[in-house]
């Protein structure tokens, strides 16, 4: 049986020939390996689109504005604008480049919803949220692109907490037609970064995420602002089904793999679960210094993640994202 890596290499070649920018990230950690799907796989999924929910520009007066504490975020190891050049910033530069080129359809002419980028993983605790925020910050630093970060891990949302912001309405409220998009979007003091929180906890959250209303919303989001890159911090693939449904609407999927933690079989299953997605990239996240309780990061949240995975390993004291020696 050919290994996942060999298959990826073969398909990489096929994708290159099809004009897709697969990038060449050489950073030690995190690193990106594109894993294109089989070219014989299912054609683009066709979803019946009911009337789209109303989306207004985040520039609308009704959008709220929040102040991110950039110093606190930087102290926790997140990328922030104007932060000095670091190894991690360089790594994210390598990661974002092919994503942006594909999103702008400069690399690939064939991707539908190319500007919708899903960040997922096989299992909880692999660094999806960490990666999503850093990618969003990194893309927000680009001259040409605006970016929206969506907390689509509706069962276990973390974006607002991670950013030190209070809970508030968001995606689920829009899907429930209890709020319109403009009223839940949060503009930030990072000029090009807009946030879409997951919204109020909802008993049918996962059903809503996989609903036709969500498909319609995604289609509208993708088309309304083609120069905006939308990053979805998403549920893990192996524990949920809605993540797979979500993936069918995304132009690009980044699969975060926690170095030396995620079993290879889990990665294979995760990739297989979204076989139909046109462009998948594996991102090796060497979160060797993670502290799951937030201990030492300056946030007081000892918030258990509840999935029973990702026990803090407490190793080392280097910067988050720093290479394992
Ligand atoms: N590269 C990294 N360096 C340092 N800490 C990391 C890194 N990746 C993830 N973490 C930390 O690990 C924990 C779990 O990551 P998180 O992004 O919340 O996982 P997920 O969203 O996949 O469940 C968080 O405390 C996060 O800050
Ligand atoms: Mg998360």
C-alpha cells in the first residue's frame, strides 16, 4: 500500500499540472504539506441554495468594534501586527502564501469558494484555533487582503475567550435568523481583521452548522467579497460529522497535525473524511510547549476543553511555536 506521503507527492504533481499553487513551505514548524485529493474523486458538491441570509458589509455602521489587547496576545505567543520578525512569523508567511494565491485564484482557476479556508484537524487540541488566529493575523498584514476569522467550532467555541473578549452573538444567531450578519460581526483594531464569533450556545448548534442555511450563507460570503479571505476555525474531523459537511463548501482545507502526538492513522482517517475537497494541506504544528490550561499565558481561564485529549505536556519553556530542538 502506498503511503499517504507518496500519494500526496503524486497528487501534488497532478495539481501542479492543473495550475494549483501548492506552495513550498520549508519552515521547520509548523510546516505545510499539500495533500491534494484524487483527481477522480467526486465533482464539486452541488448544494441546493435556498434564499441567502442577508449579509451586509462589516463596514456598515451597525458592525461593532472591539479592541484586541495586542500586547497580551503577543505575550501568549500569538502573531500580532507590528510584532518584530520571528521564526513563527516567517513560518506563517510561508503557510499563507499559497493559500492567498489560491484564494485570489492566481494559482488555481478551478477552485470553487477559493477564498473560504477551513482550518481543521483529526482530533481536538491539535492547534486549530491557535493556527486560525495566527493565519488570520498574518493575512491581515497583507496589503491587498482583508480577512474574516469565523469561529465555526460551534460546540466548543474558543475565539472570543482566546482574544480576551466577552461572549456575544454570532454565527448561530444568524443561522437562527435571530440576528443579521452585520450586527454580529466585530471589527477590530487590527485594520483588516473582522471577527465572526460562533454565537450564543445552542442545543442544535451542530445541526445548524451542517444546515442548508449555512450552505447558503457560505456561498454568499464567498461571493460577496471575493477579495476577502475567510478563515474557519472548525470542529475536529474524527469526532464530528458537521465538520465534514462544512468541508464540502470550502475552497481550501488546512489540516493541523500535532507533531509527535497525532497518530498517523488519525491523520489518514481525517484526510479520507474530506477526500472530495479539492485542496487540502497538512500543517505540522509542533506545539511542544503547549499548556492547555492557559497557565503561564496570562489568561486566567483554566477552561478544560472537555474532549479528554491534549493533556498539557508541560515541557520546555520556549516561546509557543518555537521549534523543538
Ligand atoms: N504551535 C503552538 N505553540 C504553542 N502553543 C500552541 C501551539 N499550538 C497550539 N497551542 C496551544 O495548545 C492548546 C490547544 O490548541 P488549540 O488551538 O486550542 O487546539 P484546537 O483548537 O485544535 O482544539 C492551546 O492552549 C494553544 O494555545
Ligand atoms: Mg479550537
